[in-house]
C-alpha cells in the first residue's frame, strides 16, 4: 500500500543545523517495511520516497527573497529599485545591490535555511532507509548540491551527516566542505542511473555538480582544477543525451520539460508545486493586462541598462529583457500607468526604458527592462508552470570553453563559444579574452542564478557598476546569518563582518 502523509515538524533528529525544529513536508511510504522496500522490484516506490528531498530543492529557489534573489541582485545584471515607499523593504535590496548587506538581513538566513532544509530531508531519508544503496547514493549527491551552494555563498559551514544526533554542529573549513562535496559525488556517482531524466539527479547531472565544484576550486581552496572540471564536463557533453535547442527560448517555455538541452530542472507547477513567480517579481502592475494574470505583479526586479546595451543587434537572447511600450493581451490596447511620476518623460503610457533614473529613493515606476526569459501564458496565477533549469547544456559548453581558455587552448574555447552564439543568431567572435568569455556567460545565462559566482571566479565581483561602488574582497562571501550565530555558539563569522 502506498500512502502520502505530511510530517510537519522534525525536532531533535539527524539533520538539525542550528535550529531546534525544521518545518518539512516529507513523503513517506506506509505499509512497507524497510527490508521490503529495499528488496522491492518496483523502482517507482523509491522514486516516490525520495520526492520529499527534491521538494525541498524546489522550495523557494524560484521565489523572491532567497538564494536566487541574493545572488542575482548582488550582480551587475539586476537591481530592485526603490520607488518611494514601494520596495523600500528596510533597505535590504538596496544594500544587497551595493554590497553593503548586514549580518541581520533576513534574506541570507533564508538562503542558509533553504540549503540546510535540503540537507535535513536527505539525512532523514538516509537514516530511515540506510540499506537502499541507490537511494542513499542519490541523496548523498543531492546533499552535495546543497553544500555546493553553501560553500559558494557562506564559505565555512557545518557538515551534518545522517548519523549525527542533534546538538550544535561544529563549523567546517571551506577546504573540508570542498573535500566532502567531492567525495560525496565521486564515491556515489557510479550508482546513479545513466538515464536522462531531468527532475531527479542522474549520472550526468551529478557530473555537472562535480564540474561546477572544480570550476570554482581556486576560489574555494586556492588550487585551480581546470583539467578536472573539463573531464567532468566531457562526461555530460559526450553522453549523447543532450543537444542545444534550435530555439533558445524553448528551454524556458511553459512546457519546457521536453527540452533536449536542460540537464537538471526544478519541476514547478502552478497548482501542485508553486513558488516560481518571477513574472510577479519583475513586471509592472499594469502588465496584469498583458498576460491576463489572476493577480497583479509587483513591479520589482529590473535589468541594468549597461547589461541591456551589451547585446549586439540580432542576438536573439536580447529578448530575455522586455523593453518598450506595453500593451494588453490583444497586442493593441496601450496600458496606462495613471500613478506615473510627473517627471517620467513617457507620461502615463507604460513604456519600459533601459535607463533607470536612480536606485533609490525615487526610481521611476516604469524604468528598467524586465526579466522576459520565461514564458508567461495567459491567465497564470501567482506561480508559473515552467521548470527552472539549474543546469543545461549551453552552460556546460561554456564551462568547457572556459576550461580550455584557462589551459591555453584559446582556439578550442573560441569555437565552443561560437557554437553557443550561433544558436542565438549572434555573429561569430574572432577573438576571445576573459572579459569576453564572462560577458558571453552573462548573455546566455542571465537570470539563471550563476552570475555572482561567475563574477567572483573572474575577479569582477568587487568592481564598481551602476549605483554600486567598488566593494571589499570580503564581500565575496555573504555573512553567516545572525540568527545562526545566536543559535549555534560553534559558528564563527566570516572575516570582515
């Protein structure tokens, strides 16, 4: 018998980080003993069992205020301008953009809890079903993905295992966490299926995680691992299971589960797995009429003018940003903003302009191009049905290009970059530098959660850009959240805070 039940609060168990109780939704099987489940010839039972862990990854990744938000808004691509009292939010997003964040800002605690929520779910399942080899291998690598995000954002963090039993976990060094992620993947990857399912980890998506770890190895440990990164990427590229979609935007459509390019995705569903609401986060209130949305958008996230202008004419990826006059769903009826500021040169006609007059306190309501990468079908509620691509083949190709470039094979790197550009109808490049490579990653992977990490790896995260002065190198790590420091005396704050 298969039955789904919810476990609302798990306290004092194996996966507690620095709080006494995790609020979790856990899918469990009843009517089957562990031995029966381990011996079951029905793998679909295992698939149901592990979905509680994957649900925690879906979590708040695609929503406002978590891991995606702090990484994107702190980059040179995006901002959330303050429009009077609207989006003031205690100044947290202004500080995030300007690299002036504080240890008590709630978004960093939210990102920390998101990652440790994944760790908790994986640990709980492993402790309950320790003899199911394939399940445990997959969960260990899924847990490694959460630790990859933790090492990237926070540096020194506690490693919590399924065998741990409460208490305040000690803080591990970044090198120790790096080693843990590496061994978790290498020791278990051969037990993962060599299939091309996108919403669960497989042999190839596990190698993408390993490649990301090696790509940033010099940042994390001081020792570059370009050759190791390229070897892991080659496993993915040479698998034969992935190919570039002819249409760039097919990877982000409302029915993108069949994308030949996406490698690992979060399967959002407006009715059953909500939380992906980028359309509400970015579009103007009046765009409710454009898409016949069930609720009014929030008029928040905008792209920076310099980034918009970086696209060459003919580059299809420029349509990832919505610019110009806005119309209702019929495509003819102009949308008006009757609350427009008197100093907006466009008046009440809703027109998105690349230029943003200021970050705060009186940014114009219509200023800034908007995130237009993900399809928004007519009539959507406050969540989208699009699967979010954590990893896709174009990223893997550009990662291989970067490895080749770092290893001195510039001609190979150039050919790979041009392969990705050709799909976007962008003219082929004739030369390649580190800056060009970084810019190309930005155009291809805009709003997919990679930009902050890329900027750090290329040594550009502390540069000055629009409404942000040059920042200090310690800002390459976010602070250990104040809530976690207060809950766990074994934690020590990152330098500089």
